[in-house]
C-alpha cells in the first residue's frame, strides 16, 4: 500500500514556467466584468490563468467568463476555474458563462465538475 | 500494446476453481423459497467473473454457458423467479459442468459439448418458462433494463467496478492528465464520475501545477480489470488507486437514489454550502453523464461491501507455487542439518571463546527451530479445504438413498500439512460414504428406534499433541458385530470357534477383502474397503481406529502427523550405526534381565511385558550390523507398537531424542522393508528412520523363513 498522502504540504509553486501565450484578455469597460478565456487553458498556461482569475476574484459585479474561443482545456485549467467559481460563490458573487465550448463541456463532464462550475444551465444556451 | 494473456491462464483457472467452490457452498446454503440475497449475489459474482475471464481469454464455450447461467441467476436475484429445488439442482449441475469445462480447457482437452449444451438448454428453458417474454440469452445484459423500472442502471446485472483515483499533487507536473485517463475509461464503458474536490484550496492558494482533485469512478462490471489498470499504467506511483468490484446488489439503490444531491454523499466544503449537482442536464452531450452521483449509502459504507468482496479474494495473501515452498522447506532441512553439525562441533570446542561460541550456537538452534516452524506453517492449510466437498456429497447421497442426514462440520480451521491434506481426502470420503450408506438408518427405522428421523454425520478435526485427529461419527445403528463375525468366519479371516472381544471384532472391518455390504452399491461397496482407508492413513504415518455402540452409532478416528517432512524421533545405536525410531511408535524402553527372556520354539525370543509376551527383534540381525553386544541384558529393548502389535527392538544404546528431517529413501535410493526414510545427522552421517509396522512384518517373514 502506498503511504504517500494527499495531505502532504503542497509544494509551493514548484515550476513556474514563462507563459507563451496570454491566457486571457480582459475587457475592463463593461459593467459586469468579462473575462475571455484563451484558446488553450492547459498546464502550460496555468500560472497566467491563475493570475488572471485572481484579479477577478474580488470583482463586486458578476464576472462573465467567455469560453467561445476555448479550444483546449485540461485538468489544471479546470481546477483553477473550479476554485475560482467556488471562491466567488462562497463570497456570494456570481459567475456567468458566455458562449459555448465543446472542449469545456466534455472535460467538465468527464471530471465531474459540471455541478461545481455551475455549467449546467448556462453553457448550452 | 499486446499482452500475452496466456500468462494469466493459471491464475484464472485457480481463481475460477476456488470461486466455483464458494459458489457450490453458497448454493448448498441457499434456502429453497426464501433465498438470502447475499448468497445469490455470491453465486452471481462467481458466474459473472468466470464469464468475464473466459471471454477475455477467448474460452468462448465457457463464456457462452456462464452467460446463460448468469441470465438465470439474474432472474433469481430480481425475484422474478423463485428458488426451487429444481433450480438449485440445475445450478449445482452447472457448477459441475463449469468445473469440467475449466478442467478440460486447462488440460487442453476437448470440452464435452453435448453435456454443456444439454444443460445450457435446460437453463434456457428454465429462464423462458419463468419470465414469459423469454429474453434471448444474447440480450441478457440489456434485459434487466427493459424489464424493471431501473432504467438508470442498464448494466446493473453485471455488477460494477469502483475505482478510487486519488492523484498525488505532482501527477499533473509529471505529464499525466486525469482528464485523459477518464476519457479513456469512458471509452471502456459507461463511466460514472464522482468528484472529490474537498482538497481544492481557495484560488490564491493553488499551486497551478498541482492536482487537488480526486475521483471515485464506476464502470460496468463487464469491463476487464486489466483494461482499467492499463489506463492508469503511466500514473502508477503518482496516485493512490484502488479498483474493486462492487457486488451487483448495491446497484439498485444507486439507481433509485441517483437524483440525490451530492451534498448527501460528500460533506460539503465549508466554502460551498449549496448542493453542487442540483441541476443535472438531462440531455448532457458529454460522453459520460456528468457526476451521476451515487448515494451516500453506497460510497460511505464500505463496511457493507467489504464482507462480500472478501469472498472474491483480496485477503492479503499471495499465491506461491508448492514447488517453491518445497524448495524452501528443503533448504531449511539442509540448514537444520548444518546447524546440528555445528552444534556437535561446538560442544567439543575448547578455548577462550568456546563459551561464546556455544551461546551463539544455542541462539542459532532456537532461530532454526523458529524458521523451521514458520516454513512448516506456510505449508499448512485448514482442513476445510477437504471438508468443503462433503456438504455437496452428503446432499447428493441422501437424495439418492432417501435418507435424511444432517452433516455437521467442526474444527474446519484446524491446519495440517498440504501433502497430508491432499491424501486424507479419499479416506475421509470413504468413511463418510460408509456412514451414510451403512451407518445411518432409513427414517422409518430411526423413528422406530426412538431416534429423530434425521441422522447426523459429524466431521471433526482437532489437534491432539503433535498430531491431528479427524473424526467421522454418526448416530446410526453402529457396527453389526454379529454380521461382521459371520462374514469373517465365512471368509476364513477367523476360525469358527475363535472368541473375540468387541474391539477385536471391530478391527476386522479393516482386514483386506472384508465388506459386509450385501450387494455392491455404487456408494461404499465398490470394492474399496476399509482396508484401503487404513492403508492410506498408514502411508501418511497415521492410524485409524473405530469405536462403535450398537444402536448409538460409530466413530472413526484418524490420527495423523501434522507433517510428513519432520518426525520426532529417538535415535538408537546399533553397533556403529544410528537408527531413528519415531517417538509415536515407542511405548517405552527398558533394560532386560537375563531371566526376562524366554525362547519359544518356532517363535524366537520373547520377553515378558506387563503380562504379555512380545517377540524380540534384534536390529543388528535384521540389518546385518555388527553389534557391540549380542547378550540381551547388555543392551536395551525399545518396546514399539505398530499395527496394533507390540515388539521389543533390541538395540545397543539410546542416544537422544530429536526432530529429524525426513529424506525420502525411495526418491534417493530405493524401498527397504522396515525403513520409512532417512535423515542426515549432525555429524553428517546418514541414519535410517525405522518403520515399525514394516519392521514387524519383515521380522515375522524372517522368522517364518
């Protein structure tokens, strides 16, 4: 039996990689804050995505996440989105999804994250 | 990637045979009319795993047959078909057929297709008769979905795999993406996913390259375990992974309770108070239903599924071939000899460090003994391996004979050496058959005798000293002394005017060629008599005795050594040679007075021992050794017993008692009358281990010659 446990202290930002591609573009003008996800939201872009999401975390208005450009997302990317949605929700702040991305749909479904991301109703519209 | 599946064949056969044994046991416990669901599940699981395995390995005939069987079992499980005697018989026959098929495949022999297809036909007829729209066997796995309201569990009939996948933090950084793995799993079959996001910290605490998520996944049972393992192959070492088969029964509540919110299953993280899967899209385009959440009762109560799972094996044991253990045993035997040699050397050692050396040697001896005992224990198996065949046998026999018999098994956990275990089976079968056939009376006769209509056959095993005693007793009529005497006289085993004690009469049944069965039934009177039982037991170094009371029943007791590898022996000196006399056959040792010996014409020398005259065997004469002394009063006499006869063995001296490792003489040299084996002594010399019954025979032949 393996005795390594998940609870071991997290390695703090072990490998910080330079981002090759901006993970998100922001539109600062609209009243509900909009965040457009880049085509790729994978491990390689995770640091940048985290920074981008962190900036929107305390946004008092609802945050609209536009996924229409999203082509690829992996567990690392989804995990960040999930934490983002969860943090916002705990603080009583809304997150809305805009657009539709098959990649997100499929990946969230497979990982059992649809509920947590509150993807169900919104994407699909 | 191609995997050579033949390497798994042996494991598959072994597991299947074991599984069939447990299926048979479960079938026998099954109450007609009100079967216990857990038993049916056990039976179902066996059929299912054999089907899965045989399909994987391409044993299509077995797979096809078990498929029909599974369909029938599914009807029983769902309650659409009652468990009747006929059904239970059919299932027992199926066990036999599956066993036969597996044996045939294992031996690469052709399968008896006629027998298989006959029974398969019977199975299908039974299915068709009970559930009107007879499901064609091919549609079996889909059948339950259509028939019941359990549309949510399409593959419910097959049981489920539950996979707990708990990635370590570094899994992602090592290039593994759970998403890819889950996608591959989803391709294997309908994947149910339950996410555990409890470890997910707030966004700003996340290290983006770390994985904080874990999953509990479920796949239909028809997916081969190997395929699942392959998906996780690359993540090995980067995650905790458990793959277990869920009994199918636990499917049902899952289906009905599926809409329950996840909050019921997972204590919600403090930061996410509301139910997480509140709105499930009913028409999700995702390849797998998103987070189809199983109810709490299923995932949070491992205690319930554990006993059921243990039936299928992870009991913390490994399979080791007998060969390897024998090799180990042999090496330990050699070590014992080396150690004895060192001890002997050490005892003559002088010098400043002699004391330390002896202390070390004493330690070595203790450790050796422990090692030897541990290795011996590895070879030990509970006698339940043998006992387990009897419930079925008794059931079949009582049905055929029209008797009512209850079989009582006790002491099933008593352990004994595997070699002994394998050889004790047949004698026990014979004894039990005998009890059923001759011992227990027909119900009418029993009631007339004031006994309950149902007779009892009791099998018991226990440790007694360094031996194991196995008893077969019944509460039947007991041995019929009159008939035994008459038979023995007719066969000329005893003279017409000999008077015998009750015990002596009972001994007669062990004589070769003795059988009181008036007519030869296919049960006990098949020409294999009690003499064969005695011979087999004797070959194991044991003995069999009988006690019987008219009208009250009889009791056969087999006493066996725990192992065949080691014997407790008394070493004796004859001239320059050393012999080992097994302690079990020694009554006592004594010094003779010249007056205690009498010469009888034609019967050689006898000694007076407790009012009895025992023949004296001079070992030096028998083995042609030059003794230290030929005068009986100068040496010692060991009174030994074998086959119920006692003799005095004349030896020069007693050397000491010790455990000796038996080396087969037959395997290394050849058979010698009166010698059961050899051993190597501490000084490296070889000592013969005496076989007392054989000695007595050899000596009486010499006397007669």
